[in-house]
C-alpha cells in the first residue's frame, strides 16, 4: 500500500518545469465530423414547404456575457486578482551548508516560497517552514524590486512567521484580512503564489472541508485547518488564500502527496485567518507567541485520562495543589549493611479528566484548551484522586 505524505509547498523552483510539456489542441474527431455530415444530409432532404421555426436565441453562455465579453464569474476572478496580486511577494532563501571536513560554508542551497504584504511598514506574512534554518532571505515585489528581509518573529507551532523589508510605502500593497469563521464547504476560494518560481500565479477552487488537523513542525497538531482543492505546488507556501471579496481568509501551507515528491493531488491545506490574526500581533510586538502556562512538565496517557507525572517546581499547577508522581525514600537493611533507596509512587498522581468542562485525552488536547486563555486567567482542572473527583482552579502563568 502506498503511503500518503503531508508535503510542505517549499522549494522546487524552475527545475520542475523541465517535466512539463505543452500540447496543441487536436483536430476534430471522426465522430464530430460524422455528426456534422449527418446534420447536413438531413437539411438537404428537408422539403421546401416544411415549416421553419424561428431561429433559437443565443446560447446561455453568450447571454450571460457583459459588454466586455466576460461572465459574472470571470469578472469576480479578475477582480480578485487585480485587487490582490500586487500584495503577493516571492520569497527566496539561502541555507548555509558546511563542508563535512573543512567546516566552512560551501555552496548554499536555495529555497522559495510566497508571502503577503501586511502593512505599509513592510511586514510580510509567510510560513515558518519557508524561512526555517535560512541564512538569509530576500523578498521580491510585484515590480521585480527585491529587498533583503529580516525575521521579526516566528511561531513553529502554527507554521507562521513574519518578515520585514525596508521598501518604500508606495511599493507596498497590503492584503486585507477577512474572516475565516464564516467559511463554508463549497465556497469559492482563490490561491495566489509562486509555484515553481512562476510569480503571482492564481488558481481557483472551493473549500473542500473545514476543521482538519495536520502535524506541525514540532509534531503537535495544527487545528482548524482549511482543506481546499485549488492547485498548490512547490513555492505556494505562505501565499494568501482569498475569498470573493479579495480578503485573506487563510495562508496556504501544505499539500497531501502520495509519494512525498510534492506533486499536486487536489488536496491542499491552509492556516485559517483566525489563527493568523491571533498570532501575528504577538510576533510583531514580541517576536514570539507568549502562551499561558499551567506548569505541568510531563503527562502520561491512560485509559482513564491524563496522568500527571512531573510538575514544574513552584509553577501554577503545583501552587494550586495538583499532584504528580511522588518520590519516596526508604532505608533498607540487608545483613550488616544499610541501603537508601528511592522509588516513585505512581498511585499518588492526579488523573486529569477534563479542563473547564472539556474532556482531554491527549497532552495536545490539554494544551489546546490552555492556549485559548491568557496568562493570569483561570481554568478549572477536574481530576481523579484516590477514586474521588475533584475540581481544582488553576491560575495560569506565563510561558516565559
């Protein structure tokens, strides 16, 4: 059975174009020619006195075209592209690579991705994996002007990063943020990016599904992901996902590929605008996301719930009275010798059942609930302790 790989849309430049070929439209098929001849023969056999009905009106396709020759659907497509395309940038990176013997920099490989202009100050939104481990990055605008980019902040958990370029404000065309909470399956969407280095390419599709989960760079689950069928390929990473109002409702981040080679299969994923809007201001202000912290260092999954193994000394959970494994010291005498032994009492640990009324089965479930809060806010942790169900309020701390 072939395995499915979740493939990021990073890298790939113009090399993939070598595999592409252009074909010309073929000539009419014999069946088509036969149909035309049949119609001609029938018309030639029609008696002169046969009633001829009024010629049919123009086709439906022609009737919906406006004076410029575009349908209403085409005009929406054109409007979205003309409104947004100048706000889509091409990001190229260089990765430092060391010689295995001399330990100095040799040829540095290149990567490529896409991004969106956020404001007139030069902030650029992209994926974290586009710039991960990059020695340097450059941003090319719609007019082919290129600027060195400096990292401002990154959130690997959500695959989001912000760069900054020193470009004249008149060259920057920010893309307006929309509202991903109102997306519906079947809704038309647009993706603009730089697949294989082909700048500002637009593809069209629909929202195929909502609330998908895909793994992040640190193996946590990214939630509320948008699934789309618009064609995405290498180089589309970090580009905007747009609605018919020309507003950014997501950021394209990955595709599902049967071989892991990155070819498009019509299954793409985008980070929702709601996540971007929550994370982006913190990246610009602090360079990272300041997350609330409950002060639990290790958890183990069991059939009954999450077992607390280790608490952060002096952390929120310990101060609230939650309990983890307890270290027990015992002195044993064997013959004429005395030994000090240390063991862990696993029965003393609390078993987390739910948090704020929401059941938790994995550590990721717990973190997801906690990260909806802010440092200083309170959560109620329901635990099983010695067979009794207890509700313990915990004031969250800071991830610092």
